[in-house]
C-alpha cells in the first residue's frame, strides 16, 4: 500500500566536478557547469509545491560550489531538511559559512588507516576528515561519518567505530557499496558478511538501513515486481538545470526545467517515463541506496518494516523527526 504519493526527496547536483577520484565512482570524470542561485530559488519553490521535504545538495563535491551556503540557507528558510556529504577537503575553510545550515552533514571516511582511505579516494583527504570533525564539533555541529562498505574494508569498521566515531560522539552510517552502469566494484558481500554488517548496524551510535541488507539477500530490485520507486519519490536535478529520469545513475532522459519544474514533473511525458521506475532492463538487480532509501519509506512492504527501526533511530538521534512531522 502506498503511504506517500508525492516525491519526498530532491537530489540536487550542484556540480558533477569533484576534487577526489574515488575508484567506485565515475562522476568526477564528467565535465560540468555549476547551478545558479536564480534556478535554485525557483526550483525550491516548485519542490515545495510538489511536497518534497528533504534537499540533498550533492555532487561531485558540493563544497566546490562557492554559493552552497546560500543554497542551504534558502532551503532552510523554506522549511526543507538539508543534507550534504563531503570528502572533507574543503570543509575546514568553509565550516563557518555552513554553520547551522546543514541538518545532516556527512563526512566520508572508509578506513581508520590513512593510506587505505586515501588510496580508495584517489586523493589525500584522511587528515582533512579528522580536521573537519574537530572543526565541526568546535562550531557545535553534529556531523556523521559515512562509511562506504566493501569487502576489502569490512574489517576496518571496528577501528573506525572504536577510535573515531565513538570517542567523538558521532553517528557511524554504514553505506553498502553498489554497482551501476559501467562502474563495477566487484564487491558483492557474501551472506556471512551481510550477517556481520547487520549485527554491526545494531550497535549504539551506528546507523544501517536493515532493508539494504535484505534487498541484497533477495538479489536486488526485480523488474517483474519492482521495489524501486525512484522517480516518484526522488527528483534528480542536474547541474545543467535538467530533470533527470528515472534516476541519476540510470538516467534515460533529461528534461530542461526552464523555471517550470512543477509543470514539467506533472507533464504526461514525464509521468510516463516515471512510471517505468524499477522496470527498465538496467533496473534488474539494482541496489542503489540513494533511491532505495526513499522507496522503502513510502510503501508498506517487508522492506518498509525492516527499514523503519533504523530510520526512526537515526532521526531521533539527529532531531530531524520533529521537522519531518512539522512540529519544529
């Protein structure tokens, strides 16, 4: 049964440019413009009309955009919950400008070992993550550590938890790696490794959407009976001010917005393509967390019930549940 029939999330790509070269991502290879304040202002108004409640200003590396603090401030003023994920390279020098504007601030860290983390990210950013943690805490921010889980770094979870997140009072978010398009990680976790990850996710100060684990046990999304609701839960806006459908990773078409996002999203052609969410050939076996997270939240299924406890746990920890239900 569908509980929410309108989109709830916008993945707003401020640029595809990035100052890292992560081995499990190809976005940094793409040429890209930067979004404009004029477009953001109009699009946020339309996103509000469409019912969206969370804006993820993403990239690329979102802190490469010098107007990011303005975008975040505008979104907060309009009542959106904001989220930003960064590799930490630019956070320390921009921290004061971002202060109080990001509800969910994530620093990417994949190992407690400097060389291991930097090798995976293709740039020396480990020390910047630790410095970002220090600076953020001094400013009264409550960042999270986003740990992208591969088979090769599964054993590093314990040290990150013990030496970094717990001593600093941070939430450790477990993000199981996924494959898409031409990006292959070769990192399908075994049933035993999934069990370990599931058990780790139950620890204090750790967030893991248990439905991510179950979906992988089930072989991912199946086009015959899709669980993915990417296009109807999540609007993807490109740096060129285009609506991307049905999702960024498997985007089939891009529609110029031109100040008409509300009308464009509700147009027959757009809705026809959105209706193919989870049903395209490339959707078979998909486990992309970015779209499964909101998909699990809007429709009752076994994934909904498996995702619910961890989602409530995280939003209670971050205090965002009040804004989600409109009491603060």
